[in-house]
């Protein structure tokens, strides 16, 4: 057992770091690349120009795309690959919201796929069963570590004993390497080099608390080959008794109806079972952990919110959505309501406030929860600023060309016609677990960083452990700066109601 010591001095009364630290910048990697990055979706030049397919793409985008005024301003050049052609039809105007196009973020939300290359959201996947963020050194741009955010129960990672907070510093004796994150996500049986750390107070000098990061474990863990797993978006649900209150806690990682697609409601039924249990337990409060939730189907979001909202909100406006100007003249703002009281009676918690744990991966349908519930109840955010995706997509497919388009199709508004979160929701309590790498305790633990703040807010008490567990630093012994990445990019806010399906049926070949 090796120990590496670094002294951190903290003001005893303020709990404030007296040293400067290196912070990490987050990059979403699951969104369509900007055209300047080359040929998105075709890096090896597999596809050739297809003028007929591009004409079909243009006709759909100029009709369905939320920012079709930009698309119609383009003089189309059909003699190029569909991937490049599609990307050139997308608006990168900062006043629009198809992705983020700033100095440190450059990606689109709209994307296209070839048949057989459909992106999996969750459901049946082949992997080790853990989610990580990745780090590389500023100079080499070589990934040197992956930090485990969570592990799926029963997965190869779980059976190997890997746990939240572990640092993976090598695979089969080799470094992770440049952009080779796949070796940590899926593959054959492997040996992972693991380190675990803890933050310990070792002394107090002149009112200063002195902390020491030490490596508590350093060794090799054997992991079995990746396997196909049915990964439910419900990572954890439990009831916590704290401060004289019964508090429901749900880690919900994606708005997905079921493993076989939108017609499969397996996961929605699992969600109902969780809320039926919460209702039977007569919980007083709910903590909804969506810090790793990148979005998904609006129908699942509607269901979740209908089980959380005050009973008086049921049947009332859940959200409106506005399409491009051409379609808006035909349909106007389309209303979507909370589910009715009769249907929700066994599940609805009739709450007057909600505590949401958020992070940089909280996006789209997760943000729709916040925006749609706020006209009816108090929603407190604890964590970091969310993505800022107030728009949703649809699927438009062509069997003739083997292409599926996922254009941004509409913007979401709440009952009060508010949709002003394109830059993300700012939390009521700013707490960044990525910058508190020593504190990745198990999810659901009352001492886990974001949970401590939520429980303190619920019980109106001071945040326990603030002095002994400071909240602003990445361990300096890990001199990893620049990009840290996760596979949990922005999945989308996907509408599948009858209006959308009717339009899809009319436009898809």
C-alpha cells in the first residue's frame, strides 16, 4: 500500500482552500461533430457522394428542421457524401440552439445515421458496465486515467469489485492511450490497474485544518469480458430516514421506455413500481438524481413528472412546443399535458417541492423536468450547471437510402411559456463532484457529496462535514488537466406523440 502525501491548508472557520488548484474542463463527445472537423460519421471515407439521397435529405430538413430558414438559405451541392451534406444544412448561429458553438464547445444536437448504425440509448448493450470520466495530461494529450462515476449491478465491473471513485490508470499493463477510451468501456477479459484515494485530516495548526490525500489501494483487478446486459435507466432507488423525514432517492440515468424501443414500456413500468413503493412508504420528500442523465423520450419524462407533481397539476399543461415558422403557421404551439389523476392515482406523490441533483451531463429531457415542474412546485437544484438543451428532435427514416435523420424539430416551453434555459439551469447549491475527486462515495450514501447538500437543504441544517471535506479541489498529485470526457453525451429530447408520427409517416420513404 503506497502513500502519497500532499498538504492542503483550509481556513478552519470558512472551509475555504488557501491554494490554487487545477480545474478540469468538460467536453461532450456524443454529439454530431461540426463540419470543420472533417466528414462526420465517415472518418475513413467509406461513403461516396449520393445526389439522390442528398436531395431527399434537403427536402426533409427544409420542411422539418426547427431552423429551416437557415437550411433554405443554403445553395445545396448534392455531389458530396450525405454526412457532409447533412452537416452543412445545420445552423451554428448562437441565437439558435442546435448544439453549442462557443470557444470550448463545438457540436450539433442534430445528427444522421446509416441503417445499422443507430445509436443505442440504453437497453441491451455490450460493455463492462461502468461509466467513467477520462483525463489526459496537458502536454501529451494521452489519456492517463479514467475515474469511475458508477457501476451497474451484476455487470463484469461489479463482479470484479470495481466501485465508484476508482481510478483506472492502465489496462493490461498499458496506459489508456490517445483517445482509446473504448478499452475501458468494452472488450475481452482484461486486467485493470486500479488506484483508490481518500482525503484525511492529519493535523490542525493555528486554526488551519491540514489534509492529506493518500492512496489506500493500488493493485490489479481482473475483469471478465464485456457482456450483453439489459441496463435499466433506474440505477438506484431507496428510502432514507434522515432528520425525522422519510426521503425517497432515485438515480435515473436516461429517459428510455424499454430495451426494445419506444413501443416497449418495460422501463416505464419499472419506474411506476418505484413510485408505487414511494407512495406506500409515504415519503415526505424526493431527491431525483439526474446528474448523469443526458435525456431521452419525452413520453417517459411526462410519466415521471406526472408521478412527482402536485395532484392538482394532473391533466394540466406539462409543456408546449413550437416548431419552425412554416409548421407553426399550420399547427401553432402544440400542448402536451400531465397524465390524468385516474391513471396516476397509484403512483402520484402529490409533492410541493423537489430536489434535483444535476451535473454537466444533465440535459434535454432532464432539463424539461425542471422547467415543466417549476410552474407547479419548488424545484431545488444541487450540483453544477446543466447543458442548456431546450429543443427536441424527431426521427425521419428512408428505407430507400438507408438513412435516418434526427433533426432538431421543436423548442419546449412550460405552462408559463418559459423556455429561457438555453445556457443551462444554474443550481441553487453549486457543488461540483468532478472537482471533488476524493469524495465519490457510493450513490445513496448520506455522506456522498451532493447528497449531503440535499439532506441539509431538506432539513434546513448546516451541511455536515463541510470543514472536514472541502468542496473545491482536484487532487494535485494527479496533475491531469484539460479534457475529461464521458460517453454520456446529450442523447436528446425525443418526441413520439401522434402529431410527430403523422408527419414522419408523410415525409419518410
